[in-house]
C-alpha cells in the first residue's frame, strides 16, 4: 500500500470522524439523557432573568416564608428568594465548571502532546511537572489563593483548572506515544510535513476523544468542588 493510501485509510477526515462519534453517542440513551440535562441547565442559566423576577441578593420578602405563588421555594432567613438563588446559582456553577475544565483541557492537551511527541528530555521534564501538580492538594490551594486574592469565582476556576490538568496531559501523552508510530504519521513525515502539522493535524485529531470524555467528567467534579468551596 502506498503512503498516500495508508494516510487516507488510517487518518480519516475530521468531519467524518466526528459524525461517526455522534452517531455512536446517539445510540446510548444515558448519553442523550445527560446531554438533555446539560442543555436544560444551560437554558436555565441563560434565561435566568426571564424565569424569576427576583435577584439572588434581593430581600424580596419576609424571612423563612414557605413556598407560595410569590416565592416558589420560599425565602431564606434573610428574606431572599430561594428559587432565584438556585436559578442564578446555575450561572455560577456552569461558568466555574466549564472554565476550569477548559483550562485543564487546553493546558493538558498541549503539554501532554509535546511530552509524548518529542520524548527524551522534553518528556522527562514535563513528566516531572505532571507529578508535581498531581501532588498539590487542590482544595487547600484554592482556599489559599482565595484568601490571598479574594473570594473570586474566576480565580477559583483558574486555580482548579491548573491543578486538574495533569490527568488530561497523561491521557494525551499515552495517545501520542501510540499514534506517532502509526503508518499514517510516517507517511505524513515522508511527505515533508513539519512537527506541528503532524502533531496538530494528524495525531491529536485521532487521539482527542478520550481527553474530551475526561474533561466532561471534570465538569461534574468541578461543580461538586464549587459547592464545597461555597459551603466553606
């Protein structure tokens, strides 16, 4: 088989690859249920001003009022509408979780790809960096940074993102180590493709799916962490 044929056979177009992944995803009822719940939460977060007439910090009624027509879930001890606080809290939780997961995805994918592709000294140094960040107690670091920089949701999301990225990096590294020896990569290299083109055009698109899955799991973990931080 020629190099071109090998490249076409093992390195399908990105659109076809993602369409096949979407068809496989649609066949699983649990995946569609989870996607529907996520879209519902996003819709609630976006349409929060249209869903409730109160704001989360507005003292809109008497304290500890039971559920009723004016306050669907009642009020708390300060007279704030509980339903409004839940609806607007969705914005905070989703923004925090997706921000942290996006940072983890980008940093982990980039450093994991460089580590696996170049190997040698680069791989050794970056692997030690992965291990260093894995040793950091995430909750303690977030609380420390919040104490130093203030209780800011963006600071907390950034700290969580730069703490959880090594799991994505290790997945990408393993994928790149496996894929860089495949025939379609050798064909691309023989065709004169540079390192960046091989890495980002041929290797990563074929090995990114496990990282996407892991990042979606990190979204849920980040929401739970955000709830813990709010309590503390």
